[in-house]
C-alpha cells in the first residue's frame, strides 16, 4: 500500500467499512425509535396483566440494550470515519467536525461520570454547534458554487442536510440559552428557548419533507424506483397516524413527543403527509444516492430534540455521512465531464480486488 | 452488494451488539440525558426550607418547566390547567430543598365538601433506569413528594368536616364523649379507625408533604408515618403559589430517593388547580428533567474531569486523523 493509492480515492471519508457500519447504525437508530422510544412507551398505556407485565419488563430490557447499541456503534463508525478522513484527505473542516463530534461524545459520557455543573452542558452544546458547522461547511461550499443542469441531483439533498442540521443547531442553541442562564443566575429567558425549539421543529419537518422529495425527484428522473413495499410502509404510517388521531389524539401527541421529540402542535395530517413523503421518497433516494440517504435517514430517525447523548452522536454521524455525498455530487455536477455520473458509485471509495 | 456483507464489519457490528447487551444486563447507562437540567445551588448557609419567599431563593435561577395535560390514564385532563412551573433547587450539604412556583389566582385549601378540591403539587424521582414517568414501573419505582394545600392549612389549625357543615347532626365520639361510659381501654380515639390504622390522612399533620412510592398505575402507596421524612412550606402571594419541599440528603430508606449518594436524578413535576376541579389523575404534568445535586460547593476547577475527557477525545481524534493520513492502509477496508 502506498500513498499513491490514497489519491485514487474519488471521495473522501466514506469507505465500504463506513457504509456497512452506517447501515448497522441506521438499523440501530430505527430500532431505537420503534422499540425504545415508541413501543415501550406505548406499553405504558396498556393494562398490565401478569403476562403483560412480564412482556413489558422484557421489552424494557431489550430497549435498554438497543439504547446502548446506538452509541457503541456510533463510536465505532466515528473511529472509522476519522481514520478514513485522514487517509482520503477529506476537507479540513469535515475532519475537524468529526474531531469535535468525538469531543461531544466524550462530553455526553462525562455527564454520566462527573459532578453536574452548568458549564459542562454549555461546553457540550458549544462543541455540538462547532461540530455541526464544521461538518456541514463542505456541503455549503459545494452548494454555493454556480449550479449546473444537474443541480436537482443534489440540490434537494443539500437543502435536506441544511434543514436537519439547522434543526439540530436550533435545539442546541435552545439548550445553550438555558445553560447560559444557569451560569449567570437569575431568571432565564424561557420565551427565547420556546421560539428556538419551535423553529427547530419546523426545520426538522422541512428536512423530512425535502428528504422524501429528493428521492421522488430521483424516481421521476428514472434514477431510482419507489419500491411498492415502501409505499405500503408509508401507507401504514399514514393510517396509523390518522387512526391514532381519531381514536386517541392526546395519546398520539404524547407519543410524538416521546418518540421523535415533536410537539404535536401542528395538524396531524401534516405529520402524516411528511411521514409518507419521507418514507416513500427516502427509500427511492437510498436506491440512487445511498450515502446521502443513509446519513440523512440516521439524522432524521434520531429525532429532533436530541435529549440523549447517543442520539446526538448519531445525528452528527448521519450528517457526516451525508456531507461527502452532497459535496461530491455538487463538484461532479459542476464538471461537465461528470454530469450524469452523479451516483453513489462515484462517491464511495472503491473496494480493492481481493486476492 | 449487501451493506452488511463485509465480514470484518459484520464482526464489529456483532461485537457492538454484544457490548450493548452486556451494558444492558449490567444496568450501565451508555447515554446521558442532555435535556433540561435543574442544577441545585450549593449554599454555605442552611437552605431556606421554611420560607418560600426568602430573598435567597431569588438568587437561584428558576428553570421554567412546561406542563401538559395528563392523558395517559383515567381520569384524564386533556388540556393543562397550569401550563408551566418554575423550579429552583438548593442544598447546604445536609438538606435538599426544591421550590416550585406557579401562577394560580385562587387559593384552594379545603376538601371538606364534596365539590371542593385543594391545590396540590408533586415532585417524583425515578429510582431506576426503567422508571416510567407514568407512576413508575416494576423495572424502576418512583419516590413521590406530594404537597397538598389542605394539609398545609391543617398544620396551622386542623379542620374537621364540622367546619364546613357547622349545623350537621353528629355522632358523639365513642366512648370518651358518652356520659357515664366506662373508660375505654383503647383510649379517646378508640373508634377513630383511620388513626388507629396509622392512616396518614387521619393522623394529625406533621408535614404538608406526603412521602409516597409507586411502581405503576394503581400502586401509589404512602410510606409509614415513621418514614415520612419530607417537609413542606408554602405561601400564596400575588396570585402565585410558592411551595418548598425539603428532605435530609442522608436517608437509609431504600424506597426514598438516594439524595446523598447520587449526583443526578430524573425528576418530573405535577400541579393541580383545585378551583378547576383538578384531583387525582386530573393534573398538569411535566416530562422528565434532570436534577443535579452538588455534594459540595462547585468551582470552575470542579469541571476538570469533564474537560480532561474532552481534551482526551480531541487528542484521540486528532491522532486517528494523523494515523489515517500517514498510513493509507489503516482502516477496515480499502485497496490492498
């Protein structure tokens, strides 16, 4: 192996190992959403016969394992991305963003071990903001370039990235305002945090919508297919949301808050429409632009309020995975020779022939 | 190509699953909550547990905790009657005091008639990783401190039902008030079965706060009278309630929140507006928030383990980036 072979890597950061671990992480975050954040909390509403109590206890234990799996896989993926970031000469800001993501992960762990001080939370939120900005900078630069005819190939994914990163930024700012108030003493500014969180929720919903539209756009251009099974999943999600809103609207609101951190203040048909577009379109995006789709899906499934340190790390890693795909696609689209080749095959390091 | 087909990555993934299972089995948390945190202020003087309007409380930053209706179980309250509560906490190393403040233009301190309900407030502490916010679970119990405005009023002067119905016909208390009756071996309260059974609701008040335990719906249980360690103080002024809950940090009771040994708790709050008919499950409730309790005065340098971990993580990340840049072959896949 020589340095020369590193130069043959067309994309930075995302290698086969990272792709595989990203798939593991995506599954873990999805399981965390469905099991830990939804089903286990749904069980609270059910009567507890002795059998149900046993089932609930077993589910609680399994949910705790899934909850632990997210940060464990996240740390593994972070290590792989750091190694690959150096090896593939990724942009400095992206590498710095990963390093700060490691610091955010350490800060989350430290909050378990050291005495709670307001400055600790403030430092973690500041690191999170720096990491978000540094990770997304290459994508911002790519999007700022004059757009070619293939702009739609990456444009919606890029805006999805910005919306999801914006939602995480607003949530971190809201927490930072809280923590800063705690440092200074005296009453804080709850109204500011409420506005920040509301704006963040809108950004999150916009991100989920754009995520789906990006995939549907790929399907419309014939680069991907919306699989019938994912249309069925989207339909089930819509029916479940609308059905729950008719049968138990208040319980649905609580579940939305507990699972994705959404306030439930918007009409339920909006949540249903966003879910349908995101699920159906997202599956198509995964067929055409796998890295971007996986990364953005991880960030979206991690939820909006990012109250658990494992989910914070998952969001940062999801964005870190999506950025090279979007920035790389932007570059490719800007070069006439590369037009029409904006697929995942251009964005992932090639696997060396074995043997 | 399957995304999880790579053998080495699959092995890594399986190791991660095994580690997660072990962490879950051992009950070791791998994630921390980064939501709203109420940090108790460490005070070198005794906490003002008896004075909700002490100027010292104004030195503590209030954390605004939003409340919503309770819609998990019957009886529900679809829309919160109290939309938020300001929370402050203070400790002096011996005692923890938590003050709740909320807007309530009416002062309701009586439950002596069928249609009267008192203002109330509660703090619940999760005692395990699996504690459900909805009255706890088998996997994690709750310790609940429940303040009642009627109990607080009773502390000043215990009121019986005769206070609400002064002209009601009444049975004399047997046997002490029966003329000519022989002395009763059970004493003057021999037929006050609630008191004889040790029911806190019948006993003379010693605190306005009831110390309770719960492990699920329908399991709310008052701790015995000799284990009621939580004190309360309350005042209603300018349309706002201020209620202070306080308890010694050291407490050997395993059903109580271990304030002396744990540094961070998950807590949740509930408020009842008696004027609007709130009672039982009809209450305004919060989500979980974190409560940090310093065991001694904290200075800037107390954050050093935290800063060291962050610096270590940054250094490790920098080293890995450098390693990757120096050795292209390092990694889990790539050209060979």
